[in-house]
C-alpha cells in the first residue's frame, strides 16, 4: 500500500513502524530528511539499506569520520 509520505507510512503500517524503529537513530534521521520520497514499505527498506551502505562506505574510506 502506498501512503502520502514516511510519516503516514509509519503511523498506519505496523510492520513499517517496527522496521523503522529498529533502525539506528542516525539512519532514522537521514530517512526523515527524505520523508516525501518514501511512501511504501519497499521504498523504506530500499532507502534504509542504501543508508547502511553509505555509512559502511564512509567508515571504510575514513575510519575516524564516524567517531565524535
């Protein structure tokens, strides 16, 4: 099912909300920045895994970049 945005998706889809809340906070924040382009569970999962890949590459290219 498709929703208006991420906010509506996680409010009305129990499984999407559970998945979203299981993510690390930094990834939740990044997904909120793209909230209008995430309208269904597939897009949510795809965006979350893309963020995981981004942070993984960031750590590999500069191990000190994620330490603060």
